[in-house]
C-alpha cells in the first residue's frame, strides 16, 4: 500500500503578532504621531536641562561677586577707619593734646593717688625692685593692672573707654592663673584674711593698710564653661598680617548692606597691647586680647558722634560708645547725663604725625571704591541674566506641563493601540525620571 500523504502541519501563529501586522497596516499614522511626540518630549527635556544649568551658572557667578564685594566693603571700611583715626587725632589740636594726653607714668601716678588700693600697692611693688624680688609667687603670676596693659591712639577714646569700664575694672589686677589669685590673698583657719601675706602683706611693708574689696581677673578661668557667664575667650580668626593680632570680627551692617556711618571699629581692637605682653599665651593658647580685652569689651562698637551711634542702633549687639560722650551699655540700656571726669585712663600711644603713606592710602581708598562700583555693575548685569534665564525656564516648564496633558489625552483616545505601542506611549507620557521631574518642577 502506498503511503498516504501527510496533512500539512498547522502553524500556531501568536495572535499578538497577527495583531501587530494588522495594526501596522491600519494604524501607521498613529504610530508616526507617537514617534513625533516622543521626539518633542526629548527636546523639551533637553531645553529644561540646559536652562537649569544656565540658571545654576548665573547663581554661582552672582554668589561669587557678592562674596568679593563683601570683602571689598570690609577693606574700604578698614581704610576709612585708619583715615578717621588720623583726622580725629588731628582735630584735637596740639595744645589740647598737651593738656589732656596721659602717659603711662601719669596713669600710674593717678593709680597711686587713688587711695590705698590693691592696684596702688601693686604699682609700688613694681617700682621697688628689691621688694619685687621678695615675692616670687605673687609676681610670677600677676600680669598687671587693667589700666596699664594697653594704650590708645585718641584721648577721647581713652576717656570713654574708662567711663564704660568704671574705676573698679580699670583698677582690677590681672593674673595668668588661679595660682596668682591664691597668692594675692590667704586666710587663716577661721576664714579671716591673713593681713601678713599676699597683697595685704606687701601693703603692710609699705605702711599701707588695704581695706575694702578689689577685683581680680583670672585669665585661665575665663575659658571655663559657665551658665552664668556669657563671655569666653575669642576663638575666631585674626586680622591677616596684623602684628597686634586684632580680632577679625564681623563688621556691623545696616539693612541696606552698608556699614553705618561714623563707625570707627571695635573697642577690643582699638587697644594697643604692649609689646612685652603681645605674645603672652594662656595654657589653652589664648592671648591677652582674646581673653582680657574680649572679656571686658566683648563687641563694644565705637562711633565718631552720638548721632552716628544712635542711627546705628539696629546694628549694635553688645553696646557702643561715641567719642563725643554717647554710650549704650547694652541694647536698650542708655547712659545719659554728664560724665564725672575719671583720672584713671588708658595711656595715650606715642604721638605720631600724619602717616608717611597717607596720600597713598587715600589713593587706595579711591581705587577700592571704583572697583566696588564696577563690581556692582557686574552684579546688576548678572542678576538680569539670571532673571531672564528663570523666566525662560518658567515658560518652558509651562510648555512641558501642557505637553504632558496633551499626551495623556492622546493616549486615552487610542483604544485599539497595540500593547507595545501603549507602552511606548506611556513612556512618552512620562518621559522623565520622577526625581528629574521634581527637580525641574520645583524651580
């Protein structure tokens, strides 16, 4: 028997593939439109990304210009303070200087005349070399009296700083550590003061009985934490290349961003520390300016006139004085009335004529002001470019949001779209990663 021919094998065709052929034949126009929408989506994303990068660049440029302007403002203010100090001293006049200037010898003389005090006894001890060597424990740790540990360049400043501190602080004895405090005064078993030791014993040897209390400042203890004290050693930066190691304090600014008129500086930086004490350091590494002076003055501001000081009230955080007699002890606490003249004042620095490079300093000030004007013009131009980029970004974002809405509407009108096409359409509707979309939408 001849073999019967076998029937042809029936090919099992995937219905989805058949539907692709059918859909491609009937819906080719819709597919082309989907491709066009995907290309448009990609272009919108690229435009948004480029605009975002442009905005970031302008923001960085503007930030850099602002930082440079702030540094230039500080340099201008420092130069103005230098010139103002000279003008203030020159305005006093030679005759007035001879009448009111106080040397270190005059300051010590006034301390000695201020009754029997611990400060006067210490000054006597310092002047008597034989007796000074007899008290090594005491003399080793005591640095001196507040009034003798610094000098100022202006008599009016000396007078106002003394008024601000008061006699008790000006006559305070300054010790390096608590060992000096213990050496100044000892007690018997009953807790009574031993009049034969310490500063009391020194006074007795000079025929001076010390009565009443006196203040002692221990520099080492100023570094300790205390919930009752707000002042601690300064731990910030110092003015660059300054032999006096002045503190680099943030200068006051008005709401306009400008420095208040008449501002001369911070009192803590207007005291010239004697050379022999300039390199003194506590065990924690702090000098006399950042311990003693920062403790008694903090950020006390100095202004040329009372009017300048009062106009700068919003900028004053720790008090202020003016060279013509104004005083704000703390924000909201004013000292009014006439001052009782204090004879105990900081000594005046040695008289000096106009700086040899005074005209050059004025020229530098003019150049810095010119640079500031040019920098402000650059900032305005950069701000305009930033505003334009942000406006373009906002318009492009609105266009992109509108495009997403139209894409969603188009997808909803395609009920017979093949699953693969629907997937492509969904990708087109959500062309950006959620994190990218949030980044652009939040701008």
